[in-house]
C-alpha cells in the first residue's frame, strides 16, 4: 500500500533512511578514525578544526586537553556512536576530502535516487537533516555512485545549524529557515525519537524501516511505516506525483 501525503517538501535523514548504516560504520568511521591525529596535529589553527577542538574541551570539561587526549575522546565517542557536534565536524572535514580525492564513494539504497529525482522534477523541495555535518552531507550527495545529486537538494541541516535531532525545537528552526509551514513538511527517518520530535513540531513523518538496519527490530512506534521510498506518494500545490 502506498502512503499518500500532501506536502511541499521532504526532509531526509541519511543513515538507515537513504543509505545503509553499515556503510557509515564499516567504511566511513574507520576512515575518519585513522586520520584524526594528523588533522589535529597539522591543522589545529584552521577555524573549523579550532572550533571543534574548543567544543571537545568544553564537552569534556577539560580546557587543557591536548591533541592526544582529544583524539582519544573522539575515538571513544566514535565507539559509542555519540552524535557530538565536534566529532561530526571533524569527520565531515575528513570525509569531504576523502570523497574529493576519490577515496570514498557514498551509498544510497536502490529505491532512493529515483524517488528523489521524481520528487524534485515534480517541484517538491528536498532537504537533508542528519547528525553528520553539513560538510559531510554535501560530500555525500556530491559523490554518489550515480554522480552529483546535490542539485536535487535545497538545503542541508545538522546538529550545529538546527540542533539535536530528538528535540522538537530543531524541527521548528528548520521550518522557519525553509519558510515552509510545518504542516507542509514531511520527515523521513528510521529513528522513532526523531519522528516523535518532528511530529511534535507539527510535521508529517514516516518511519523508514529497512531490514538489517539498527532500528528495524524496534520499529517506528505509532508512526506510518515504509520499507522503501517507492511506497511513499506525494501530492501538493507543487507536485502531481
């Protein structure tokens, strides 16, 4: 059965929704882990790196932490899959450069790109809201197996420019930034807590539940559920899909 929504924009989670969490954990995490030390040692004065270092010190309550201690903290957060903004910032820098060099190519489920192209062609706006940094998101969509998908996307949001993904206020910020009424926004994610927050902010939400993903067994709570993007139909003043 196809789920039907009358909205003007779709906001996409990445891990577990558009793309396999396993790819991120098995490919991207080790790639960043092996490069944290060099980044901290060689580019500590870069504004984005310097800001992330300051944020790590603030979050750990250790204003004197050196680069070795910071690297250890980043590794611990990585093991815990903690959605810490400075971790995501530094990962984003490393991944962006890896994608640009051709070391990395992103992953999308087979049903995702055709749906995104269809929705975009029909006039729907597409946004991304991920715990991964905006830099990482940009690189992810630019370096897909099907080429540069970034022109399909109208905006990118992360925990730094929008806020934590399980807080309704973050979704209110995104709605305000896009200029779209909350009731005209549809959020797609595999995580029940994120879906709850979006609905609390007045959005529509669909839980994307894919076999093999970490939240598959847990389910999506009381939210509508889709196993793939082609199970979601959208109509709006912008669209006839």
